[in-house]
C-alpha cells in the first residue's frame, strides 16, 4: 500500500498547485474578494456552495442510473435463476445449447457498444438510454414467451443489442458531471446495483418460482415476464425525467451550469462536448497503448464476474440445496459484495488513489479461486470463498473503469475509450458462458482455473497501466509546461495535453 501511495505523491493534484497558474487548460486568479472558491480555485455562484450543487447533482443523476442498471443487469442474468426452474428441460435444450444461449447475448453487446456511445452523444442520454431500456424490457418479456431453442437465441440476441449502451453510457455520463477525485463513490454506488440485482434477483426468483402453473405458465416464464414488464414501465417513466449532460440540465441555472462546466475543465481540461465524434477520432484513440491496457484490465475481470453471475445457482446447487434454497443462498454473496464495494470506493475517494484499491482486492480474488480449486468437501469454506470472489470482483470492476475513464480527457476520447474498454472487456463474457459446464460438476476445476487465470491477467494489466501513467507523469513533470498550444489544440488532445496529469 505504501508503495502505491508514494507514487501518487510524485504527481501533485491540481488543487496543490498555487493560484495564478495554468492548470488543466485554465488560468485561475483566486484573488482576495469575498467570492467563495472551490479547491480548484473556480468561483462558486454567490447564492450556493459547491457541496450543495454536488448534492443536487447526486440526487438528480445517481438514483436514475442505479435503477436503470439494476434492471438491466437483472434482465441480463435472470436466465440463471430461470434455469433453476427447469427452463432447459421445458425448451428441450441439449448439450451446451444453454451455454450458447448465454453466449449469443454478447455478440451484439460487444459490437454495438462504441456506436451506442456515439448515438448517446448525438441524441442525448435522456432520449437514448430510456429507448434502449424499453427495448431490453420488451426482449425480456419475450424470453418468457419463447417455445423453443431458436426463440431463446433470438430474444437473447436482441437483449444484448439493446443493453449494449447501458454500462459504457452510464459511466460516460457520470464522468461528465464529476471531478476525478469525487467520482469513485458514485461509480461504485452505480455499479453496486449489479450486486443488488443479483441479491434482488435471487429473492424475486424464490418468490416468483412459486407461481408454477399459474395461467398455464411455468415459474421460469413468470420470472422473465414480470421482471421485463417492470423494466418497460420504468423506461416509459424515464422518458420524461431522465438526466442528461450538464450543458442540457434545466434544473440548474445558467450560472450553475457554467460553474459545473468550469470545475470539470479545471480538473480534466476542455471536453469538446459540442463536436461530433468521427472515425478519425476512433483511430487516434486506439493508437494509445494505455487504451489497450485499459481494455485488458476490464477483460480479465469480466470472466469471473459473468461466470459467477450466470452460474452461481448452478454452483450453489451442488451444495445439495433445493431450487428455492439455492436462490436464497445466492443472496448473501451479492450482499457482501455490495457492502465491500461501497467501503472500498469511499476509502479510494478519501485518499484520492485507485491503484492499490484495485490490486489488493484482486489478490484476495486470486486466493479465493485457488482455494476453490483445492477444497471440495467443506461447504462452509467453499461458500465463504464464493463471498470473497464476489467481494473482490465486483469491488474492483468499478474502480478499474473509473480509474481508466477519468484518466481520459475530453468528450470524444472518453466516449470512445470507455466504450472500447467495456466492449473489448465483454469478450470475456463469451469465455465465461462456457467456463462452468455441467459435465464438470460438482467441482468445476476448469471453471475455477479459467477464472483464476483471467483474474491474474487483470492484475498484470493493471500493474502495467500504473507503471505507464507514472512514467508519463514524470516525463511531463520535467517537460516545459507551456508549449504554446491553442485552446482548440488542448481540447483535441484531451489527456494527451502536456498539462494533463494522470491519477494513480
């Protein structure tokens, strides 16, 4: 821990630099007037304070994103709960057809993520995200009505298509409202909705599964139908109340919007919100080796994340529980990951550091998977290791995405980079769907080995990313600060601007 923190001390934050200095593409003059300035020396509107504005932003943004992603993740992984109530038997799925149905989700999900972020910027989050939400809600309802394997594949494909923009879009939207030093708690609170979805899904499934035979439908069909209908209702409401970018926030005054924009410019540089993203932008961003490392950081953790999300009921059922008990026992690991994620995020924001809070929990996950590979006849230990797996995986994922996203400057670099990280990383979801096969039950040595290996990949990529940004910060620290760039050139460069400093 001490080594990581010492690294952060070599690259002082903007708030540590004196006034009358160019910082993050802005010149500040703190002066001696009675105007209140925040820590970046940006003057607050006289009728309010920074804390009040941030609190208003929190209430106007985070609850909507948490609800949206909770329902998205619930609709994505509720097939695991449905399968506990005889989905495979009713649809006569053979061999690995269930795993293939899981895999087909990721084909459009991966391909459409970068285009989705481009559409998000073009149509605004208020229009684009509720539209996608309505689409995957309808697809979920249709899953409950399918009669054969082909129908299941089709509905899973459209579910992946409509869900493709949810995760990168929400993370991108958060990054356009908050400074880097205050973003991790918001990212983790948003991402922790996946843990809530897992816990909530298990409880719902245990209740809905008792509707077996109602109106001629088996319990697994009601899981899809009821949860999909809930998503559709919420999506329609969101069309009228969902938040957008700061430039479009009608609940802020003109003065407050200018302040929010100024504080982000001070922290991250100009963001070029008004410029459309081009294919040339995509090519330029992808030339940066740190963008590729960011993809592998996320890719390595997606394998264990989706392996647990899709196969937790299958794994827990090998501990000799009936379907209802299996659903109920799936709740505590998700609850543990929710609490641990929030604790890790709060500490990370307090010390303004990301690397240690990614690498240390990753080590815990590696140890948990190694234990699961060796211990087979001790249910309490195995169950405890599952809790450690979820705590590690689901606490590190938002830190990795936040760390990478907030180190990308400007609208276009962040939109492309975030979508790339999530899109490329979700290739790991395809691997995850074939990690835990029924033929490997009850010990699943192949599944645990695959998860262990990819967790190590994420740890290695994270360490290389830390070294890369540390070396770049040291290089920029020694270089000439003012190289005569115009404001337009600084905007276009984003985090490649020599004045930008990467956060550890």
